[in-house]
């Protein structure tokens, strides 16, 4: 078993985020990506982290008031029924329920203002999970200093 030298430990610490923040950029509109969004968001919020989600691209439709069935990528479509059955048997909450839990702990969900405009969506078109519309620069300022994931 190798020991970490004090210099190596200090170097590792220097690369860690300076804040207790996780920011997630949610771009994908496929069902397989929404499960990790829910899991990571709820876990980080439960750990007391500041959680910011920036929804853009094809993911925006999943947050509108109009229900959109989330497709599975073709390579995973055959596994979708078994996944749904396994999640139900294990009593795993839906990604939406996980996000609601995270929001109760302070997580925030922002829809991309530019992509919303491109897609003809206004704040009132989104469900209650979305807190506001913000631009990329505003989101990046909020995310500064923390860990950022792209899904």
C-alpha cells in the first residue's frame, strides 16, 4: 500500500473545489440520463451541498407542463422494460421525485434562456420544477469554484 506524501496531499487538495457546490448541465433528452440527474442531485443536496441545475437543449422538453415521453437511446431500448421493472421492485423514486426532494433541500433548477427562446418556450411553459430562466453566463458565474457535471 502506497502512502501519500504531504506534498502530494497538498497538491490534491489544491485541485478540489473551493466551494461546497455541484452544478449540473442537463442537455440530453433521453430517459437514461435523467436517472443519474435525479440521483446526483438528491445525493448532493442531502450532503448539504449547494446544487444548481442548468437545463438546456433536448432536456428542456422534460421540464415543460406538457408531458413528453422520454425516449431511450436505440442501443438501450431493449433494456428499458427490465430497468423500469427493477426500479419499481427496488422502490427507486422517479427522477422527478428525486429532484423535488433535492429542491426541498435547496437545489435550484434553471432553464436556459437562449434555448428556451429558440424552442419558443417561456417561463410559464415550464412546470414547477423550474425556478427561472437564466443565460449561460449567469449559470457559469453561479457554478464557479465548484464541481460541474455535464449530462
